[in-house]
């Protein structure tokens, strides 16, 4: 429509053609109105696209921040897991050392593996008849 109105309204010597002459002024007006309307609509479209691009950039920035927080959380989780494992290993070593210091007592008949009684027979205070508990067993 813009092209037709521009051709009738602005084509050189169109106003001198008798069949088109009455429509030249109206065609110029229509061409200007259509041009302004197209500029207005294109402007809205450009503004909408800019706003959409802005929203997409904000969404991408949020997702990147979430990914970074996720990486930090995984690193913190791994550090906590390592600390817990080290603490458990240290507690295990302390327990093994403590259990190794315990001496068998003949008053306790629980010996699931038969090792404590053998140790008691080889020189623990319980094997010599002493009923006093050792310092390590007093815990």
C-alpha cells in the first residue's frame, strides 16, 4: 500500500495525468500516514525485541549465578565430606589404640574371637589372680 500510494503521490508528472490527478494529494497523505504507521510499528517491535533480549540476558545471568553457587556448594560438600572422613579415621585410630590397651578380665565371659582370653593367660593382671582393674580398663 505504501508503494502504491508513494507511486501515485510522488511519481513525477503524476499530477498531470487526468485519471490520477484527483488522487495525488490523498495518495501523498496516505503514503505519509502508512510510513508513519510502519515506523511506529517497527519501533514497537524493536523495543519489544530489546526488552526480550534484556530479559534473556537477566535469565542467563541468573542461571550462571546458580551454576556458580552449585559449584561452590559441591566444593563445600566435598570439603565437609573429607573433614568428616578425616575425623572418623582419627576416631577409629584412637579407638583402636584404646582397645589395644585394654586387658582381659576373667569376670567377663564375652570373648567372641578367643583372642582376649589368650592374652589374659599370657600375663595380664586377671591371669595372675588380681581382681583390681588396670588403669586402661577403668574407663
